C-alpha cells in the first residue's frame, strides 16, 4: 500500500461529470480503504454536469477560485476556503466564475467510482 502520493504523480483525467480530476489517494491506485481524495479543476466559465452519487458522500473544499455550487434545490457562491458537504443521492454541480480556474479537493466515502455516478 502506498501511504504517500504526490500531485505530480497523479495523472489528470476527465471524469464523468466533465471536470479534470487528479486522484491524490484512491484504493484502486494506492491501496487505501473506504475513502478517496481527488483534486477537481473546472476551467473558467465552464461547469460540471449535474450529477449525483448513489452511495458516496462527498466533502468539497475549495482551494482556488470561486464559482457557483448547485446542491439539490440550492444555489450559492463558493470561494477558496469554503467547505461543502454533499449527502449521497443529492444532485450537484460546480460552475467556475472567477479569474482563475476553480480547484476543489473532493473527499469521497466510499471511494469515488464511475459506476456510482449518475448524470442527471
């Protein structure tokens, strides 16, 4: 099991919601259990697809930029330093509205999987 990973080693890919993801710690890559941590980037003026995770709860922590968060029926501004809890089954999406891309740390438990992601 890898107990340490680096941002440079985490190869970016486009996930089902349309954001660019770097898996910083994921069981399929690092061997940890029951959780995952990734960095999501949403380019300026772009937004992710509305989606939900049927099993996973998520915590988003905004590390750079600002934007609009849709969480269920609510919409609210988010900025660097904000942390948001997303219960399982809750529709959500991000829109980047700042001067720099929106960068968010995404903690998932159970770990993120494409199979648990439903586009709406």
